[in-house]
C-alpha cells in the first residue's frame, strides 16, 4: 500500500513538472569578468535546487560532527539515569518482598549513582523516594538511628523542592506509622498535627490518628476521629458501631466523679448520646459514682420508646436500669409495667421490672417476674444471680427463711 502511494505521488510530481517546465523557453546568462555562460532556465532551477540541497546536507553534517560530544554526554547521562531507575525499582521490589537488607542496599546504590551524576541531582523527587525506601528498610531491620537519619534527609530535601511536596506528605505519614510501631503516641500525634489540613483528613491519616489517640489513652479524641472515619466509610457499618461504642465506654471509664462524667457525656456527639449501649454504659458509671438518678435520667428516653430498639439494645438498657435502681420514684412504675406487658418473653425486661418492683417493695409482682428471669438460660449469669439474690432478700424481709436459703443456694450454683 505504501509503494502504491509513493508511485502516485511521484507520478503527480512528474505531471506537474512536465506541465510547468516542458514549455519553458527562458535563458539565464551568467557573466563573470570576460566570461559569459548561457543556460536554460530549467537547468538553472535544477542546479539551484541541487546546490541548496548540498549546502543543507553539508551544514547538517557539520552540525552533527560538532554536536557529537554533547550527544555522547547525553547518552551517558541517560544510561546512568536508567541504571539509577532500575536500582530504585529493584529496591522497591525487594522491600515488598520482605528482603529489607537488599532493599536498603539497592536504594543506596540508586542514590549513589544519582550523586555521582551532576545532571541527575536536580531530580529531588527521585532522591526523596530513595531516602524513604532506605528509611523504611532500616525501620524493618530495627535500625532506628539509620532510619531517622534517612528520614531527616528526605524531609529536608522535600521542604525545599516543590516537585517533592507530595513525597513530603508520604514521609510524614510513614514517620507517624513508624512512631506507632515504636509505641510513641506523642511523636505520632506531633507528626500528624504538622500535616496540611487536606492531608490530615485522608483516611490513612485518620486511621493513624485513631491508633495514636488510643495508644495515648485519649478516648475522647479517639472517638471524634473514629466518627470522622465512619463518615468517610473507613469501616463497615457494624465495625464502626462496635468501635464507637467501645471508645465511648473507654471515655466514660475515665470519669472519676459525677461532674466529670457529666462533662464527658456532654462532649459526646448527639449520635453517641442516642446510642442505647452508650447511654447504658453512662448509667452504669453514674450508679458506680453514687448518682443513680443521673443514670436513670439518661435512660428514660429509651424506656419511652423501647419498641423502636432492637432486642440487644433493650437488654442493655434493662441491665443498666437495674444498676441505677436505688432511689427510683413511683413515676417509673407505669412505664415499667407497660414494658413488661409489651415484651413478656424478654428476660432482661422481666429482670429489670421485677427488680424495680422489689425496690418499691411490691413483692408479689416482683417475685413472679424475677422467677421467670432467673430460670431463663438466655439471661446472662450475672443477671440471673442478681435475680436470685433479690428474691432471697425479699424472702428474708418477709421472714421466709427456707425460701431465702433456697434462693441463696440457687444463686451460689450460678457462680
């Protein structure tokens, strides 16, 4: 196909040349001193074109000859650049393959080749990546002094080069990750705080911050970070819910008095305060700190809408109410009886309502609910034992010693 196209082009040129030059009768006269040269215009034009072609070829040949040293230098630089790039790729492959000594040697070889080639020293991004690979390999080899030295060089070079700015972000994230491996939460948080706002909101940075805050025993800050990760879909829905509840429990456990507990509760996000398990944990902690009325106040909204909760959440709320029973007023009775009627087959509800009725000394109704709860194997052992002990105390107050002994024996068998 190519030969046909060239044939057609040559034919077209021949036709045009024959048309334009075939009837050209012009003469060109050239005078040089006493000499005179007459030639046809066609020959003159052909000679002129040929002369121009020869001159252009000579100029190109001279230029190629004089530029030979420069091209040879560029070829040598390109060859060294390819060698350095190959060494860096080898370092990366060895690093991912777990051969950290080889990776460190390959990265240092790449840096040495670049340092020995002045034309390659301007590639700061290459240099930073080489230092980071060497630092990462040293970290895996537990050579912290070498790691910190390589990391320092990478950060210093990245700060002075715009092209290596993205590598600087990666260096700081790696440094934070290494600090976490060293169990140095303060250093990790310091490095993460130096990140630009956009980088600090990335999922990986938030994961590192979550680990650092948990390692540094800052559950409140960890809870905020985990909620951001959940919004960014950094966890599955189930995992996020479990993590948030766990961090909320850790935050509540840090309270040493009821005032501090109130501050922790108010610092929670609205979504956390609407979580039945979080509220149940807060009520437990309030009861432990001697303020059960505060715990009941936090639980009241959930008891008013028990039908909207899952069975597990209802059980958590019920167990928390048992811990916060002391001093409960009569205004709770109608709410508890309605719950017992709505969920007659849930042992946690029966246990909570029975314990509340026993607290109000309504022993007839209480005994029936507590007996059903104590005999239900689905109720946790601690709650079943509490139900037997509550019935034992009721029997003692009624003077029924034999019943009290049987209840104490049943509680002991669950221990």
